[in-house]
DNA sequence: TGCCAGGCCCTCTTTAGGGCCTT
C-alpha cells in the first residue's frame, strides 16, 4: 500500500493558465514528505524563453530580469524528474499543475510514474464548511500559521503540504483510520459530498 | 477575423449552463 503521507507536493508558477496556448512554467517548488515528515525540498526559477506579462510579474513577484539568468526548462525538469522519481504527487487544483508538469517534462524528454491527487478536490469533500477552497482560505480555515507570501512556488507547496497533512490528521481523528493510502484519497475525490462520510467509515 | 484553459461540480441537470480553482 502506498501511503498518502508519503508524496511530493508541488506547485508551478507559470506565465498563464494553459500550456496549450503557449504558456510556460517560470518557477517550480516542491516538498517531499515520507511518513508525514518533510525530508527534502526543491525550488528553481525557470527561464521560459519568452517575456512574461506585467500581470504575471505583479502576481508572482517574479520579474523578467530575474528570469533572464534562470536555468532553462530542460535543465530544471531533468533535475525535477529525478526528485519525484518513485513518489506520488499532490497539488492544489492538480489538473492545472499536471498539465504544466507533463508539458515541461516532455520538453526535457523526461517522464514520471507516480499518480496525482488533488488537495482541492479532497478539501471540497472533507472541509465542506470552508468559505471557499482557495489555498489561502483553507490555510486560514485550518488555523495553520503562515510566514510568507503566496504565489511563489515553494511557499505555496509548503502551504499545500501543511493542508494535506492537516486533512490526513482530520481523517485519522474523525474516522479512526490508522493508515490512509494514497488511493483512498484519490477515491475520496470522486465521491459525492454526501457519500464521503460513509466511504471513510467503510475504510476504518 | 475573432477568439483564446480545462476539469470538476452543482443544479433551475443529463439534448446545459455557469461557478470554482489554478497562473
């Protein structure tokens, strides 16, 4: 059984919303957890080979001047493929990060074997009383302290990691499940809101 | 020329529309 508390939690900053319309990754951050403990981190700016918009400069705080001297995608993604090797992956709104991960890895002729789970989909099932399911809102809702700025890749992946571990604890405490498998979290995302409780009780 | 993401989820649904979430 592969454990839900052993994974790489990642986050991309990008030039826009879709690699299909020419957008590129400009920063990647990731946290590696093994049995609930942080064992490694990964962070790098990525030179996208194009100028990013003033909106993205403002949104992320990452400037064109910073990116000019950053390593290219092939270099960064080759290192990152090694970092995630053998691990399952988590991201907040994973469908977004998966699209960029796939596109940037392909450029570097790299691949990965792990499966993806989405902290946002899990939170929609588990934290149904949260005001919304934006990462920053969920962090506040969970009472997790912060000491940095959102919209940077490593900080967001650190926050997603804390949220992920908070939700695993929540499941353990509420449903008395000793060990949660990664596949249970993936299945949880596909349950209807109403069926979450009975599903988790059946896992206990 | 004009437009430009896409997957998930809810509901006034399923022959669809619109909000959420990510940058």
